[in-house]
C-alpha cells in the first residue's frame, strides 16, 4: 500500500487597515475624546446636547464617515430646542385636558398642599370628570406663595381654574382637613362654595371627625394588609403544600395571640391603629369588636 501524503494548506488572510475602523470604539475613548464628564450629564434637557449628540457623531464617524456626521449635525437637539418642545407638548396636553373637562357635565376637585424637589410650596389638584362615559382623573400642580393661607390657596386655584373652566360645573371638593382648607369662613372650601353653588359635601366627610369610625377604619386597613401579605406568601414557585400549611397555621397562631392581647387593650401589632390611638386606651366595646372579628377570621 502506498502511503498518502498530506499537505497542509495555509490561508494567509490579509486585512486592510480601513476595515478596522468599522469596529466599535471604546466607550471611554468617546468620553475622553470630547471631554465629556459622565457625572455632569445627568441633567434634564442637556443630556441630548452634551452626551448623546457627541457620542452619535463619533459613532457615525467611525462607522459611516464624515458625510454621515454632517447630516447628524443638522439634527436640532440643543437644550433650548428640547426645552421648547417639552413646553409645547405640555401646553397641548393642558389644552386637551381643558377641552375634555369642558365637555363633561360636571367636575370635582381634590386638593392638597405639598412641596416639590426644591422644597417650594405647591398645590396638588386632582380633577375628576366624565369623558366618553367613563370617569377620568388627572393631576396638576400649582405654585404657591410662602404664606399658604386659605385666601392664597383659593387665589392660586381660582386664577388657574377661571382661565378655561367654569366654577358652576364644580360639584365636589375634597381636602385633607387642614385648617387652611376647612375653616368655616376663610378656608379654601368656604371660598369655593361661594363661587361654586353646586358643590356638594361628601357624605364621608363627616365620618373623618368621628374618632370611633376612624379607629375602625384604621383596624380594617391593618388587618386586611396582614391578610394580603399572607396571600402573597402562598403564591410563587417552589411552594409545597406542607410549606403552605405551615404558613396558614402560623397565621392562625398569630390571630389567637392577637386576640388575647386585644383583650388586654394592646394594639401595637396593628401599626396604623396604634398610631391613631397613641397613648389613649380604647373603649372596651371597641376591643370586644376587634376580638370578635379576629375570632371570625380564625374560623
């Protein structure tokens, strides 16, 4: 038998230097080449002009050439341009919102004082209205002066509402119960009532001055939150029937313990309720009511 000789064939691949420019340029080189400080480019409206725009030019230069860079340079992405576009979008959204509310047969307001990221006082106003046979809610924030009295609150709200809406279609107002909101003569609600005769007081408003009703509501919030937490523990992967049974048994043991503590007037396991009660001891009838409810859940 004749032996078969094997020849090794070598392929010499030659790359032109111009091919390499179609690779990806390191991110740090892009930053350093344009003296971009990554820590300073996290500002609104300037991220496009200071970071995205220079990086896009570098990408086009490396991948497509200078002709593509010239085209990219004509894209209006300056901070002033982006700011102007955002302002125009905001005005258009506001105009659409006013148009929807004006088409509604009524609207209601929920207002509250707050502060923005600069710690400046603002008035948050939720407006509820009817649109295409569905109830919608939207939010707006109004700047406030340092002196947030009922008169100043109404002045800021009235100057905004009166531009496009009519107070006569306002049928409800809801507040958090602060003095500037609810004073009988000088509060925000009293001043709104003068210009919005159709405004109606919510039937729930009287209950928030009833301490017994509030404590009952706080207890319900706490117990249903605990039940929701138990419900979440019973879902998910890698759950066996034995683990689920142990969680339910542990919760039942807690209910028995809570019932005994309630009989002694201890409610610290219900955080919302404990915060409302404070140092005051609840009435025996309330303790008995909570104990009976825990017993019903245990069954």
